[in-house]
């Protein structure tokens, strides 16, 4: 007579085990590349495992393993898709805020503070050198950089727009790449002068009203030394009368 205390042995589904392994391995999809296929495979194997267990008439177990495998596959799959989008949105907001603040420093006439947020390599390019030797960073060299910066067309145009100029974000030309070492963004801003002299000169004539000009900024987020937070800097700029002129390199 069969002992009722003995529990019937049911073989654990190999597919269910594989589904769980693939579900856990799906976290690699956050890195990108070919690993995007792992959560898809985990989901497929998990669903197949559930179907096999259901049709086994109780001879196979592992339903919970398959379900966890499906859960992790879906979780990491969705995260892998959403991560780049969330990253681009976050960096986009940061860069827009920084770019607008930098332009407003120049419309307010604070070129010295604006220069502090210019990339070091870009600063060096403002002062042509006859030799390739590294320049000595002294007060005289800094003064030459500041003088050259003030002579930049974009700086002069922004300062002429006045403190009450309206600076508005227009569009992003190059979005940051998740795999890049530094976050780099290229954006276009419009600037509309609103000083009292311009308004008084145009009167109520719409044809004579001040027209905006446009500035393209290449912004870069770099890591600071020590425990200081990452810092946004401007590495390139260009001004034009229409945004279409800034679409070209």
C-alpha cells in the first residue's frame, strides 16, 4: 500500500530555470548593444515555460521561477528603453538652463563671469599662438583672453541686446549620448533685445520692431576635481540672423 506521507516528485522545468537566469541577466540590457535581446529572450522563454508546465498535467513544476523570470525580463527591458530617454531629458533640461543663464550673463554685461564658464581649450584658441608650446597662464595671458573674448561677435551682439533682452530656448541639434564620457549638447537660443532705446525708436511700427537673432551653443558637462559636482561649460558658439543658418556646421 502506497504511503500517503510521501510527496509525489515533480521535475522542475528546465525552461523555468532558464527563464529566471535570463531575467536576472536582462539587467545587462541597461548597458545597451546586443544585450537588448536578453530581456526579449527571457520573456519568450518564460512564457514558453508557463505553457509547458500547464500542459504537463502536473508532472512539471517551476511556475514561480518562470513568473519571476518574466517579471525581471519585463522590468529590465522597460528600464533599458526608458533609461536613455530619461537621461537625455535630464541632461537636456540642465543644458537649457545653463545655456540660458550663460547668455543672460552676457546680455547683463558680465563678460568676465561668462568667460569663467568657457572650456579651457576654447579659451586657449581665443589667443593665437605662433608656437605649439604650452602658454604660461599669467595675468597678462588671462587679460589677452578676456580682451579676445570681448571682441567675439556673439559677445558684442549679446551685450548690445541689453539687460532686458529675452533669451529663449529654441531647439536641440545634438542630443547627449549615454555611452559618451562627457555629456555634450548643441542647442539654439533666440535673443530679442528689449532695451528702452530700441522700443522708443521703433514706436508702434511692427515692421520696424526689433528682430531676434539666434545663437548656437555647444555645451559640455565635465567632471570637476575631487568631490566637486560636474560643471557645465561652453565650448563653441555661433550667431546668425536666422536659425536655419545655424543648422549647418
